[in-house]
């Protein structure tokens, strides 16, 4: 009897994880900067500036009100991925304990966050060339826990405003995320997922880190480039 129960729970967990990963990944693939620049402006953002399909490069290149569309797209896809992940897990997992249900929902958020960011960074419909995950990642931090969001966003804003290096704030976000997760949840599994997420963000900023160290990184300006 116990073996059958454990088997059913394991199969539910595996099935839920796979379905959730697929949905969250394809949510992440809807890259706002690529969609707006390629299909509305007819000028792919990845052919300009740093070649990155992110908010900063889009604003520097195009500016204008369409920047808000990019923001909304990258925020909403993260929101949908997390909400869909939690709802789907609740539907697929047969859990009677309220405490376990809460734990599984938190785990589902982190799992969805990981694959949403993978979709954003490596979108299959855009030749696996996406953004660096900061806006979507920041949205995810808010949806995970206000204390995590406070650490991630607080450090990001302070560093970005004081130094005008958005990339420096972004590196703080990626590096601090695992520590904030451990502080809030004290859970090894969640912290491992947070390390992977934070590591991906730092990896995507490897060129920025090199430029920061060599003093050649561009500072952020509210005036986009004309061209």
C-alpha cells in the first residue's frame, strides 16, 4: 500500500514538473524586445548595440513609448508562468496536507521561475538569442516573497542609481538571490534552484562583468541613442 502511494506521488511530481517546465519555458520565450523590434519596428534589436534582446538595449536603441510594451510583455509573461505553475501543480498533485501543499506551491514557483528565465534567455523561436532575465527575474522575485524582492530590488536600485551601471545592479540581483532565498526559506532544494537561477543571470552578464572590471562598461542614460 505504501509503495503504491509513493509511486503515485512520484509519478504526479514528475508529470507536473515536466508539464510546468514546458509551459513556463514557452511563456519565457515571448521576449518583449524581440517581438516589438522585429515585428512592429521591423528592426531586430539583436542587430544593435550589445546585441542583447533586453530592456536596456532596447531603450538605448529605440526609446519611445514602445519601451512600455517591452516592459509589460516581460513582466506579464513572468506573472503568467508563476501563476500557471502554482495552479497547475495544485490541479495535478494530490496533496491533502495543508503544510505540504504550501511547500509544493513554493517549489512550483521556483521551478516555473527557472524555466521562464531559460525561455527568456534562450527562446527557441528566436534562435535561442534572448535577454538577460533581469526584468522578468525581478518580477519573479516579487511574486516569490517580499523579503527576497526587497534584497534583490533594493540592491539593484541603489547600485544602478548611484553608479549608473545597470549591469552592476543586475549582477547584485543574480548574486544575492540565492542568499535571500536561504535566509527566507532555509531549504536546500529551493536554494539550489536559486543558485542555478542566479548563476544564469551572472552568466548572461559575463561580458558586462568583464567591461566593469576593465572600466569600459557603458553607463545608463535616460536619453536613447539616435540613429
